[in-house]
C-alpha cells in the first residue's frame, strides 16, 4: 500500500483580521482596550456632556435679565486675589461662557483628570498584578507596543468624550443662551475649552502612568491625585505659592476659551509636558519586569486586623491599606481647607454687594461664615468619599472575581456570612477613613476660625454617605454579580452628584432634587442636620448588606 507524499491539507483557512476588529474588537491590543473601555467612555461622555448642557440652561435661569448680568459683571476687580487665583479669573461673569468657566471649570478639569489618573494607573500596572498581561506579553508583541496601544486607546476615549463636551457647549449656548448678552460660544472657543480640560487631564494622568510601573496602581493613583489637588490649591493660596510654577492650573490661568481669551503657547507647553510624562511611562514600563513594583507599603499591622481572628477580621485586614490611603488623603485636604476658610469668609463679609452676589452664585450656602465655606467644600468632598466606598466594595468583590471565594466557601462558612462579614469590614474601613478626615478637619479648624466641635462632628456625614454607597454596592454584588458591584456604586455617586449639582440652578421640581442622596444630609458643618436623610443612609447601608446576603444564596458563584 503506497501513500502519496505532500503537504497535509489545511483543516480550515486562516481568517484575516478585519480592519474594524483592529480598531474596535479583538483584532489588536488597541481595539480590545477600546472595547473594554466602552462603559467608562459612555459614563464620562454622558456626564461631561450632560453637565455642559445643564449648566448652559441653568445660567439663563439664574441671571435672566441684562440688569442681573451687569450686577454679576461688577464682581470683576472686587474679588479677593486669592479667590481669583483659585477659581480662575472672573472674566465675563455676566456671560454664559465666563460664568460656566469660573464656577465649574475646575470641576470639569479635575473630574476628567481623575478619570485619566484611574485609567492610566491601572491599564498596565493593574493587569500586570492580576497576571493577565503575561499572556499578552507572550505573544509576538513588544512591551513598548503593548504600552503604546493601551495608552493610545485611553487617549482616544478621552478626546472623544471631550469632543462631546465641545459639541454640548456649542449647542447649549444656542439653545439656552442669549446672543445679545454675549452667550454664544463659537466652535473655536468650545475646542479651546476642551483642549484646556484634556491637556490638564493628560498631565496628571501621565504622572500616574509614569509612576505606575514603579509604585503600582494604588500608589501611583494616590500620588497623582494628591499632586493634582496640591497644585490646584497652590495656584490660589500664598502658603503654597512656591509650587505654583509647576502647576498646569497656573500655566493656563490666561486661557479662558469660553470668553474668547486664548493662550495657545501655554496650552501647547502643557500638552508637551503631558506627552513627556506619557512617554516616560512607556519607557519605564518597557525597562521593568512585569508586575514588579516597589509599592507604597504600610507599617506592620497588629494581628487583630491581619485576618487571623475570623472572616470579618480577614476582610477588614485587607481593607485597612485602602482605608488609610483614603483617610490620609481626605484628612490632608480637610486640614488645608479648614485652615483657609476663615480668611475667605472674612473677605466676603466685608463687602455686602460681594456677599449678596456670592449668595446668588452658590445658593444655599452662607459664605460670610467659615462654616458655610467649609460646608461648600465638604459637598465636593462627598464625591471623593463615595468613590472611596466604591473601592472598598471592589476589594470585597475581588474575592469572587479572583477565584478566592471557592476556597473560602470550602471552609465551614455560609455564603450569607461571607457577604455580611465583607460588608461589615467595608463599613469599618469607612469608619477609619472618616476618623482620619475628622482629625484633619479638626486640626485645620483650630486656625481657620471654624467651630471645632461642629467641624469634627459634621465630618461624620462623609462616613454616613459612604456607608450607604457600600450598602448599594454589596446589594448589587450579592443579588446580581460582584464584577459590576463597584462600577454601579461609583455610578450612583456620579448620578447623585449630578442631580444635586444641576437641580437647583435649573429650578427643577423639588422631587427631582430629592432623588439625590446628598440633598438629604443637611449642612452639618454649621450644625444643621437632616435626621430623615441620615436615617435613610444608615437604612441603605444595613439593608443593602442584608439584601446582598439574601441574594448571594440564590445565585451561582461566578
């Protein structure tokens, strides 16, 4: 019997990778990263674009007449220098673009930068730590190419979201603005505003990206976030003035695009510095071993929190480093703010016209008192506390996502007990974070003219709100799945903040504003509490853990 020689037949033809799959899909590292980032992009683009439209509609309701526009324009030259530097130059406050930039510009810039920090600190370091990057690196891809394609994917999403902001600014100015009062925003102004936001985000995101191969995801994100807040404050307060020369907020102080003031050289310089940091991040990743980081280690912990005294102790021990990181960061911010609000209140209180105008801009806050200013900043810090709670949920959820839960449940432990223990541990982490924040507020209040007792007790509102977010996340993880628990918790924080931000200036029905959990907390920094809202937060925290414990017993483990 003879057999013919020759090449064996190919079982199936090799399919070429389509162009679309390389751009969005599994055909390239870039395409897969874009696909994995689609949810964060939709959230960011929707949030930033929606806020742009909402704020455009709100200005016409806050200052509906030419006389009211002239009154707000009179602020120019009368605002104290420290506030001018911190909030930005009050140019054209009587126009939609000027008011929008002065009141909300920093929120847009720092919020987008926070997204970039979180994305770029974890896009390589996070995957390397989990081991998923090893499989990619074993393919015929160099480390430089891996880093470059992942970085390019994030920048694509970032600039697409900022394009949505530019379109929303243009559309909003035409729908809700008054051209006769100078409200129209040109395409050039909208693009200039988006470039301002984007380059600041790239700068601080690039810092996190450069540090991630060395410090790991948490360390690089923490350092970059702290530097961002410090450099923003350095642009406004004399005590930190020596740091202003390295602050992008200081470099771009003359670029107020929405009122037609451009500083293209400063914008280009900021963009170049951002690209330099991103390039450093690519090279550092290329020259280091995967997953090997120095980290930012904490001191040794006592055995009571090292996981040797039961399931709750184990879970709490894993939460302690995150709780300390968030608590120290919030505490430092609280101390600095509390030390400065007294001076700001004194400057506002000396001018009745100035105080009445600020009352119109920041409705509901008594900015002639140090406690009122502190309450205003605490409203902004609530979103940080909410994100902190979402990271505690993420740590609890990682038991199931990383495959440890099967081993845990192999011991004499019921599913419900695992949820309850993890939920209690997350609440205890919130307590640690809140205590450190209260300590920082108390230290700053001593020199800031704030009632120390009210400030320390009022700090508890951050923990109460964060506990409610933990309850939401644990409920989602127990009933649905843990892989989306932290994301849903973070989305609740964003939606709550957005509703609380836009409902008052838009004069929306009161029931819409009441949907925001933060609208039911009162003003504890001036001694005004809302018992119903506090009880609701505690009920959500406890009820969420109970629902999660019930839900996990009725579904399969991932």
